[in-house]
């Protein structure tokens, strides 16, 4: 038995609304699954030889969100920095680039030298 055209339209519209509702619920559910993803990384900084370099790197990392700067370990002897970061907020490459912009090689990313102002 075929429904009249007016009834058929309402049925299609209602099904579209039901589908949209399930799609919205699915998106909300999936977006709430990953609230946090803390990762640990070690950065090799060959030119980090003393406290002056550590302070320059700390200053470069200061404005970055998602980096646990308080628990970062700066090992001058091994020329490494070990830190935790929130991968949902910042990518590892962004941290390495911030150090490179401070004038240090970081995990193979070459230091970005800025011209000295006169």
C-alpha cells in the first residue's frame, strides 16, 4: 500500500531528523572520548652546554600551551631535555621548532638563526 505524497514527505522528513539526531550524538560521543593525551618526549639539543642556554630554551618554551614546563628535566651533560606535553594541545614538532627558533638544533631540526639587530 502506497502512502499519499503528503504522508510520504513527512515520513522522509522525520527520518532525516532521526538520522541527524543520531549523527549529532555520534559526533558528541566521539569528541568526548579523548580529553587528554599526555606524552613524554626527549629532545636532543647538542648546543645546550650550560645554564645560559637552559634559560634561553626555558624562555622559548614559556609561551607554549600544553607543555609541562615545571617538570621538564634539562640534562646539560647529556644535552637533552625530557618533558611531558599534551598532544591534544600541541604537537611535538611545535616544541622542537620553538627550540630551533631560540637558536638551537633540536632533534635534527636545524637552529633558526635570526639576524642580530644593530
